[in-house]
C-alpha cells in the first residue's frame, strides 16, 4: 500500500487500461479521481473501486478541449484533496487513414486530446506536487514511437505519441530535483476497445498488412490484459526514476 493517503487523477478510466490503472492504484491505497466522457462508464469504474474498499470520484469531462484541464484538476482537488499522481491515459487512435486526403481538423482533435490536454493537466497539477516535494506524472504512450512503420495509416496517432514522449522527457528535466517524477509508459498491445476499433475500422483505412496484423494479434491471443499492463505501471511509481521511457515488456 505504498500510495496510502495519496490522491491520483487518471484519465480515460471508463474502460480498458485506464480503468485497470485506477483499480491498481486503489489497491495500493490511493484515492482516485476518474475522468472520461461517459458518466455511466465512470460510475461502473467507481463502483469497482469502492467494491475493493477504495475511494473514487467521477469527474466527467471531454478532454479534447484543453480548457477542461483546469476545471478537471480543481474538481479532483475539491473532492479528494491535492493530487499526488497524474496518469494521462485517455487518447484517440483516430484519424486512421492515409495522409493523402487527411482531415486536418481530426488531426487537430487528436493532438488536443493526446498531447495538449495531458500537458495542461500536468501544468495545472505540478505546482502542488512540487510544493509537497513529491509527485508522479505518467503519460501513456505507445510502442509506435519506437517503430512508427508498424501502423501504416496511423500517422496521426504516431505523431501525437511522439510529441507526447518529447514533452514528457522535457518536462521531467524541467521538474528535476523537485521530487516530482515524469515518465512515459508504453503499455504493450492490450485487449481493449481501442484494439477492437482498429480491427473494425482499420480495414481499407490502414494498409492491408497492418490491419491483418492487428486481426492476427487478436485471433492468436497475443494481446495482454489491461490488468497486466496496469500492474506493471503502478509498481514503477514506487521508484524515483524520472525522464524514462518505460515499456511493459522491460524489467521493472
Ligand atoms: N490498447 C492497446 O493495445 C494500446 C497500445 C498502445 C498504447 N495504448 C494507449 O493506452 C491508453 C489507453 O488505451 P485503451 O486501449 O485502454 O483505450 P480505450 O479502450 O479506447 O479507452 C479509452 C478511454 O479514454 C476515454 N476517452 C476517450 N476520448 C476521451 C475524451 N475526448 N475525453 C475524455 N476521455 C476520453 C474513454 O472514455 P469515453 O469514450 O467515455 O470518453 C475511455 O475511458 C491510450 O493512451 C492508448 O493510446 C493502448
């Protein structure tokens, strides 16, 4: 229970990896603020946290608007107290498709959700963490940054996650020595709705070999569970490492 008495804010907690991270943090004693758009999904996650003896607060918000960051942070602090742990997990894999004919508005939305709002949340919450002399910020990225050609037709997603990682390492240097660590987490290929969307929507939008590989990962059962990925992340929060690119496959 190394997070006893700590408060965490996790985005994208209505399902998938974010929900599993919220539960893993609650298992370590943290009180957890839950953020996503679907109030019903957040209520389900909150009920799961409470069933395990934890405390959760649902903060519904659409994070494609970076202006949501300050009110989200304030609602979490008002409901649970100063936030010690921020996990920026919510993201979109859209728009899928070739760059020829790209929808610039959809790219802008992806950058807002995947890069700008995570930075804005860190900006809103880091001052309290540095004042306390302890904090943990993690930005959930993707292995696509190391291997961009593994998802041909996923150029927007690759670009947002590369930008997120550059921001993360830069912010780690900015906060170095404050007690606040800032790290990237690449969660692996995880059996979630995002994978389902890629299998369903990717045909004809991703290149064929890419789409087939995503289908194969599912049929061959090589996807890992959200719980596996979440536990591998939460264990890492006990250490003081900062500016790292963590991958689920790497030894902790
Ligand atoms: N699954 C994988 O294999 C995989 C691989 C590499 C990286 N990742 C990364 O891991 C993270 C989690 O992925 P996942 O697979 O768990 O995704 P997911 O199943 O699609 O879940 C995404 C969560 O984010 C929320 N969300 C989406 N858009 C939002 C918005 N505009 N405002 C607020 N919340 C929003 C969703 O809830 P609402 O729709 O209700 O808002 C949901 O709770 C993402 O950063 C993803 O890029 C996943």
